[in-house]
């Protein structure tokens, strides 16, 4: 979700997307092949959420596959009266992640090794170094947050969910989600600015 989209949501566009989504869901209940449209729409968001919360890419791949398998298998249990499809799907994603973490008996955040294995393309070595340092600084700053704060930030920015959708998913009020996200972002900003000040 970009800052511009966050500040100026296009409700007409959102309504068209929700209408298309409702049509896909109704058709997918009759013909499972139609589910591909929902998969294409939500795969990047679900994968990014799980990739941020997991220790490595292959695990995120496996969990993402589990999420869509469960969603397809239980599509008939989705009720639009209880929330959006995105909230339902991210509920499945969170459950798949927590099931895995319970089996592992530990909770991992994105590891330093995973960050080094997954670099963004850079034009020059200097840009690559700057990007790497920024990723590491962000990782260290994220590790200072609570598990709940990291989860809400991951749902907000990699899951591209609204505060209302997150609230329905995690059982908090919409305003509480907004406050937690706002305060967590403020702490991240302060940590990153203090780290930048130390480097000067």
C-alpha cells in the first residue's frame, strides 16, 4: 500500500474490485478453476506477509501454498457478512503461520541471513551497500517491537489491509489498531533517526 493510496483511497475503484471479488467467489464455489483469479489477486500480499514473518523464502512459499489450499478447500465456509475475503484469507495465513511456529516451538522474525539472501536490485555497488545497511537497520528496529506490533505492521503494509480489516482479524477495535500502528511507526522512526544521527 502506498502512502498516496492510504491518504486518498479511491472508493469507486475499491467498490469495483469488491464486486469483482464477490463474483469470483460465487463462481469459484461452483467451479474451483475460477479460484485462480482470487489466487492471482491475493498471492503477492499473502506471500509478502508470510515472507516478512518467516525465517526464509522456502518456508514462506510452503505456508503460502497451505493458505491457498485451505482457502480453496474451505471456500464454502467464507461468509461475506462476517468480513471481507481479504480478512478471511489473512486469518488463514496467520493461523498457518502460528500452527507452524507452534510445531517449531519458537517464533522467528526475518533473519539477518534471509535479508542478505534476498537483496533488491541496485545499479551500483554503493547503492547496494546503502540498501543493505537500510534493511539491516530496519530489521534491528523491528526487533525492538513487540510481537503484536510486528504482526499488525506486517498485516498493514505487506498484507495491505485496512485498520478495519485488521481489527476484525485480530479482535481489536479499529481505533486501537490505528493507535498501535501509529505508535509502532513512531518508535521505528525514532530508532532509525537516532541510528542515522549516530552515523554522522
